[in-house]
C-alpha cells in the first residue's frame, strides 16, 4: 500500500481524463488478441442500461460496505489520516490509498451507478466523483465473476511521486486504462474487453506511451466520439452516515495545539475574525467555512503538521484548487509570541488570545496584524 500524503481533489482527476486523451505512444505495442478485438460489438450509448435492478446492490454489497466504511471514517476523523491504515486493512477489496484519500476530502461528491457494459444482462458497478456542469470523473469500476465483485480500474492522482491513473469506458464495452508519471510523461495503456460469453474482461493490447504526441485512444482505433457519456447514466449518492456527537460544533476556551496535531479539532471550534473583517468558522471535525465563500468547505490538513516554538504549523485545504491546494496555516495559543516575522520584527498581535493565520510567505508585522484571526467571543 502506498504511503499516504496530501492529495489534490477532483479537479486533478479532471486532468487525468484530459491527459488520457492527449497521451502518445513510443510504438512499443504488445499485440495479444487482434482477432478478438475486431469481433467486439458496437453498441451505442443508448443501448447501455440505465435501470438499477433491485438485486444489484445485493450483488455488490461488499463494495457498498467498503464505501460506507470510508464515509464513516470521514464522519469520525474527517481528513485526519492517523487511522488510515486501519481503514485500508478493513476493506473487502483493496483500493489505492490515493483513491481513498480523495474520497475522504470530498465524500459528498461520491456517486455510483449500475450499467451493463457488455450487454450480457449482468450489471457492472461504476463509482465516480461529481464535478461542475454535472461532469463525472470515474473513480473505480467493478464487475462480477462467479457472483463475486472484482475491481477492474481506478482513477487517481498521487499526492507525491507523480503517479497518475485513469480509465475510459467506450460505448462498445471496451475499457482503456492508463498509468503514467507526471514527471517523465512515460506510461502504459491497456485495453480491456468484455465478452458476452464471459463475465471477466479480457486484457487486449498493452501500449507504452509518452505524453505530448498522438492521442492515446487512437492507439486502439478509437475516438472521443466513441466514449460512453457518463452524464447520461443514472447516478445515485451513497448513504451518508450520521456525524458522531464529537463532531457537533462547540467552542473550547483554550487552543490545544497538541490535541489539534493529533486530529482533535474541538479546541479550535467556533467563529474567528481578522483585522480585515474576514470571518471563518471551524467545526470540531476540522471543516473550515469562510463567510465570503459560503458554498465551499475547506478542511484542516495535518499531513505535514509540526509544532515548533509553541506554534502548530499545519494547513487549510481547498478541495477545488488544482494548484497550491493546501495553504500553510499557523495556530498560536495565547501567551505564545508569533515567530518568525519578516525583518525580525516583534509580534504585533494580541498574545492574550488564541490566534491563527494562513500565509505562503514570511509576512511583515503590519500585514500580519491584519491577517491574524482571533476567536469571536460569544
């Protein structure tokens, strides 16, 4: 299992989809079953079943159990990854850790649908993440073999190391997966084909490619027009677990940075305001809401948190940002002077109060004084 680290949200998954269509080949193609590929059916998008038989959820019960565990983890710990290994080990079917972390940051965007990819009367399960303009970014595709769910493909962006995964479903039931490195652009694409004679998809051609030249789908004789329109499918939301009592908003008297660094955000809960008049609210699950951005949930991120000079440096994550998604944020308990400050200036803030501020550079004292948030007394 890969090491857990920060992860950009579905906007980067969007990049996966576009990159999947703009990758290129180094012409190192391993031919495996050309005759089988040419014999595949050419079903249209209108032929894909959109109904959800009552027994589908029962057939994929173990998968729904896995996603329920992910949502319950989010409701309990939100984006604190201290217990993530326990979650990974409890899943019925192993998922890439980056898939799980993305889900933890945006659980409300998770969707699922059933579709009969190869028109054999047995539905597959597709999990996706909803975006703007009703876009759906594919996250995982499952199929049944001997009534047992299996994972065929995943889509994710690694938080570090540059690993990328994506997959595209075509109208005739073919699935193309791609794995590559964002650093080198080198990757491997694989064609999978479902057959009406077998529930297990068969691996077809496998191609090495290099980003930046010919379109990847053309390597398999396909085009963007042949892609399955995911927005035309009937998507449903996963059942949302109730938020535990510990996540109910309360206002603590004193900031406890040791507890915060361990994932307990209760001492931060409440409303905060800075010298510019900007207001934010922190809940005990680590959710941060800015008054001037009412329709967006930010989250406290502890992936690289550290305590030094009596201050906790962590981050506040914007799940919709493609770049600089995590802004460094400093939490300072009352009685502690903020350090360092540009030009070795003295702390201009009120040290009798808890404070916090976000910044990507070393601020001068006059700017810091306006940017620092204080808890609003109730």
